[in-house]
């Protein structure tokens, strides 16, 4: 998927006030093979800023263009129609349960029951609304315009469910594909006549945005001041609650500390931006606090979770039906200005940067794509913990568009370079690897 958002500029398809801008359009065309009896083309127009290589349609924009026919000889054409298909495909499987069309729309462009069509060069000849039984000869052009639905209904056995029209999806290491195609069909009559079709794939992008920021967080971004901490502005932060963790310092000294992870509200963030984080450590052991508040000791990431099958089994030996987990780079951390250096508390600010053009949260039938902020065990040489496992998961939503109000501004330089190479362990004790998120 092409990068739809740039970190340093607004989304190219929508103004900051939320209204669509008039964009320069780029024409994409596909034609019948030269030398065929029926000549012509399907011509569609897409936003040129988004459609550098692949035609790309943004939610809320119509499919617009035209269909042309050039007939050097009379031809017994009975109708011309176009349609849009949305298809879910699961590689390596067959059958309608895993592979299916979630969108099938067809529209008539012209039919013999509409009467004789007017040639492209003739705008004055009235069209009689009588069934046309003759042949077409010459050049014809028909405009087309189609609005994709906002939702689709998936029927499975005795149940049905409605989903937002999903964004196109295709990745090298994941079997599931969501694809869209617009097509044109020219129907012909006669014993040896065959129908002619043209099809053009395109990318569909959903428009989703976070809710409005909490009022004081808006003020902070407008004035360019640091974010207010959870102790100063609790309404601006979300937490799943504190974690009680026990361990041993330097193999001899037992310790207990409390850790609280906070995420800035709302829990929806725009692709290409960042997730603001905050950590609070509490302990009566100052040495433990100093080790924990080292930015390198804190391990937090975005985890993407993708399910593309209907099977309950996710055993390690079942490669065909395994869920997909993948990860961003680590969050970056720095000490909060509220730290006093005394007492039993340490405070840390953090950010995890989001790669541009991440897919938004998606659900369609049994396909699910979700994101969470994951806090894993702390990594300090002198500390040993009673249990080794991930500490906390906070589900979040990834959106394709900025929300109302000022744009969130990160403190640290935006960097989404992987800190772990492809195929390397990201969470060693959980056997979780980097599988191509980047």
C-alpha cells in the first residue's frame, strides 16, 4: 500500500477542517486487445496524489470515468454494463467459506431495451425509448459514476452481520487478501459471438479518525508545551491499573514495586503519528527505582494481531491456521520533569512512533486486524523477576486521518526503523519474531 500520510504534512486527501479538497485527477485506462472485433476502453479517474502506481479510491469518493467502444464493423451488441467486486481470498484454500465476495454491484450502462444509443459525435439525435434490434457501428462513449456502499453484509449459515466496507489488504507474509475490481462487460448476440470484458483492480482506503482530544491536551499542542502528566490531568490519560511485581536485586535482596502504564486519550491514533505514553514506578527500594527508570530497561511496543481463518486451532505445528503477530520498534523513554530524585516514585515519559500507511483496524467475517500497546518485562542486569511474561496489553485503534483540533506533536524525532531484524526474536521467552510489519 502506498504511503497515504506523510509525517510532516496533512493527509493529502482531506483538509484539516474535514471537508474534501478538489484534487488533481489521474486517468487510468484498460483497453480490449488490439485486433479484436470489439475495440474500446474503460477509463477511470483517481486522485493523482494517491494513485502514483495503483489507482486508489478514498472512502466517500465516487468511481468516475467512462466506457468507450469503437466498432469498425456493425456488431450485434445487446448491452454494456459495469460493476464493482470486493473479494476476500485466503491463500491455499478453496471453497466459499474462506474465499468469498463481500461486494458484488452491477449497473447497466446501456441495453437494447433503452433504444438505439447515440454515437459519441452526435449530441442532438433524440433517443427513442424502443427496444433496439439493430447493430452498433462507430464510436460510443458512456459516462459512469458509482458510489461504493459504506457497509457490507456477510451472511454465514443462519446468521448475518454488517461490517464497514474494508480497506484493501495484501501483505507478503499473510495469506489473507482483500481486493477490489471494477469491470465492464459487453454482451453480444449470435451463434459465434462471445461476450467481452475488461477489469481494473484498484485500492480502497477507509477514512477513519480519532475522536476529539481532551480539552487540555488540545491546549498543550496549540501552545507547544509538554503534555500534562496523569497526576496533573488524569482525565487526559487511560490506564488499565497498577501492576504489582516482585523480584530479587543482585541475587540477594527481595523487592516489590508497583508499575502503572498510561496511554494518552483517546485510544485512537493516526497512522504516521505517535502514541504518547507515561510510566509511574513506586517502590521503597531506591536502587530498584534507578534501574527501572533507565530508558533501556523499559520494553514497550505496538503489536499487530491478524486472524484470517475460521479454525479454533492455533497450535505451533498448525502453520495453515496460525494467527499472525507482528511488532513495531520499541517505544522511546525519557525522565519526566516532575521527578524530584527523592522518595519512592519515578516518572517516565514515552512515545511509540507509528509507521506511515499502517492498515487501520479491520474486521470482515472471520478476518480481524487489531493493534495493542504491549508492555513487556523490564530488562535490567541486576534485577530478576518472579515471573517472566508480558505485563500488560492495551488495545488501541489505528486511524487513517487526523481528528478535529490541533495535530499531536511528538517530543522525540520520528523513527520507525526496526530495532530487530526480520526473523529475529522480539520477545525471546515468548518465541515471537519480526515477520514483516515493516
